[in-house]
């Protein structure tokens, strides 16, 4: 198995059977070796810098009905909210003062935010904070809409593919959604010029090792700039309420594998990882992650953006999260970078 890790480290690739073997034969010793290599790759590319992204959860209305998600349309117990443009800008101001140079606008698939409204929000943010990057995470839209967001100044787009297996995708999503369209969106976003992030949940219901192998192969094929993975965590008001959560162990293992596959990728230690284990995010960074995305949403709405149960940081002020994270990151020998933290292929002197 160590030879496979060495091969992955040197070439960034494994054959499907080799990935399968690497995933099926996990043990502590192997993880020790894998994560050491992953840290080496992270340090070689990004030093000890950890990039922070201010997450603004600006709407929890969603027209979709993903079976795992707490803000799915059918969850009538969710209290819905939308932030106004001026509330969003206020979050950015708080964030800027705390050292954030990337704002991630995340929301459900909410038709209220038309292309006109979204481009106006993007323009206002870029006008007031020209030295900041804007990342969107608002789901599937048309090529024309994506292009309009890009032309308005958005820099990056996060759209997890969720699973690269057609049949598995169908078990996690309602009929009207398809993996095909998801992939189409990701390729279009990339073509338009966005820095693009895909990703999946670890331990989602019905997931097998073979599905994860497909995820890894798809990630390699897409070559995204960012990859978001975190454990699946059940939400009590969804059809998956009684399902088991994904594990810390497998999530860390996969973070390290992804770091070796794409050494320069921007890889967050996600809030979901911090939710299943109090040290989850620190352990994620030690597995090769180099991004954290604390919450900048107003505290009054945080409890309402519940994708899964027991989500952390839903009561804390933005400043508390920023300082808490700083301590956590420094405790493992890293430091928070006050910069846009672009993918290396995009770093320019004008940024
Ligand atoms: N557990 C973990 N992650 C979830 N997401 C949605 N619901 C859950 C859940 N129950 C993830 C999805 C989505 C991202 C915004 O949050 O992967 O793409
Ligand atoms: Fe939010 Fe620690 S990161 S309180």
C-alpha cells in the first residue's frame, strides 16, 4: 500500500483498482504515512498558510428537494429567510475588518435572486471591496446566468457534484435532478473562467467504495481549483433522518488522497468535519486541507441555515469565530493568511 501512496504522491494518479485497494485497506499506520505525504505536498505548495473564506448564507429558500438536505423544499419546519443586499454588504464589512479577503455567497436554489439581483449584489461587493474575491455557491443555473455572474465580477463557484455515480445520484436526489446536468454546469463554469470547486459528502447514504473511486476519478478528470468534502450528517426533518453519519476517519483519509491527487488544490476543512469532531478542522488541516470557511452570516439567521443537525458556530459572532480559528490554526503550527488565497494558477500581481 505504501507503494501506492508513493505513486500517488509522484504522479497524482492511480488506476481504479489501485484507488479501490488504497481505500479498502485503510489502517492507522497507512493513514500516518498518507497524511505525512499530504502535509508535505501542502507545505511545498502553500507553506503553512491557511486561507479563510467568509461564508455568507444569504438565503435558505430552495426549489430543490435533495433528500439529505435540511433546507430542502419539503421541509416545512424550516424557517425561511433572505438577506437584503445591504445586509450582505454589512456582513462583508464585518468580514473585511476581520481580515477576510474572500466572501462566499451561499444559498439554496432561490429564484427570488434573479440574474439582475445577483449581478447587482456582486457588483456592489466588488465596488466596495476591489481587493476581495467573490465566490458563489447557489447551485445549478444556465450558462448565460453563470456568464453574467462572471462578467459582474464573481471569481469562483462552488458546486459539489455530490456523487459521480449516476445511480447513487438518483438515490440522493429527486427525479428532476441529474448528474449529467451537474457535470455540465461544472464544465461550463470552468470554461467561462471561474475557479471551480466540486465535491461530495463522505458516508452519504448508500455510498460504496466504488462510488468514492468514481468520485476521485471524476475529480481528477475535471481538475477543479477547489474540492469540498465533508461527512454526511443526518438532519432530523429529512428522509435520511435515521441514516448514519460519515466518519472522521474516512473524511481525513480522503482529504489526504485528494491533496496528493491535486497538490495545488484549495481544500477546505469543512464545518461538517468540525461538527462530527471537536478537533475535526484541525485534523483536516493536518490531513492536507488548507482552507477554512467560518460563518459571517448574521447571528439572527444562523440557526436557520441548518443543512444538518448540530452544526457548529451557529451562535457565535463572526469575530469570535475568527479568533477561535486563529488559535486553533496556530495550535497546529499554521497561520491564517490575510489574502485572497487564489489557486496558484490564478495568482497575479494585480490581485
Ligand atoms: N450533511 C452534510 N453535508 C450536507 N450538505 C447538504 N446536506 C448535508 C448533510 N445533511 C452539503 C452538500 C451541499 C453543501 C452545501 O452542503 O454537499 O453541496
Ligand atoms: Fe466558530 Fe470556533 S470557528 S467559534
